[in-house]
């Protein structure tokens, strides 16, 4: 989580100019499984929407399945993007009161929020797990594929989120981290 306490650290400062990304060396090791899944889903969504556009406006014969499939692909992409946000610890949080708190109190609050995130995501994953068998009998309107496939992707995404949140929580409670530095870690790679 980036805040004013990490801005004074020269290692965490980032230059906000247009050439900052050019200085970084590309490495496949910087990307995780959720990044590759998101890339594949993004291009599948782009192809689906492009085929809808071409079929509707060029051939005047819209493909019926593209609208529904694109909607489900977007839902899946949103959940996979959530996995990436949790891994990078870039999800939205309120830092207004955190700025005026003592560092020890803010670290305790980071830990409480980390525990809450793990419990909340675990409850969501449990709910998705229970919904999957109930929706197996329901099919999509345009293609004969069960809706439970969508919830399977949501469940898998929630499991990845749970793993990444747990990794972050372990980093927060790591004794070597709390003795050397009182700041919360900024990502869980």
C-alpha cells in the first residue's frame, strides 16, 4: 500500500515521467499465472467483440452468441484482474486517517485489514463453491454451456485471490519484517 510513509523511502520512489518504463528490462519472471490468463481472456474478449462488430455492421447479420459470451468473458476478466490487484496490493483503500496515525498503529491496522481480506475472500470462495453445483442445470441462453462454468472461473479466481492475500498476510506477520521495518509491504510476489 503506497502512502506518504513509503514516499520518503528512496527505494520505493518512482519517477513519474514517460520514459520510466523504458528503463525497466523486460523479464517473463515478472509475470504470474493470473497475468497470462488475463492476457488470454482480454484477447478472447477483443476477438468476440470484433466479431460482433463485423457481423452486425459489415454483414448486417449479427451473431447471437457474441453479446452473452462477451459479457461472461468480461466478468471473468474482472475477477482475474482482481487477482492481479491483490497480488500487487493495488486495490482501493482509504488512506486519509492512516496518514495521521502513528506508524505502529497503522501497521496494526494493516494487519487487521489483511486478516479481514483473507476471511472475506474465503467466504466468497466458499459461497461460489456452493453455488457451482446448483447452477449446473442452467444453460447459457445462446450456447449450450452451463452457467456453472462461469462460476468455476469465479471460484478459481477467488482461490488465487485467497492465495495472494494469504501471502500478503504472511509477509505482514513476518517477524523479520516487523523488526527491520515498520511499513507494510507493497506487494506479494
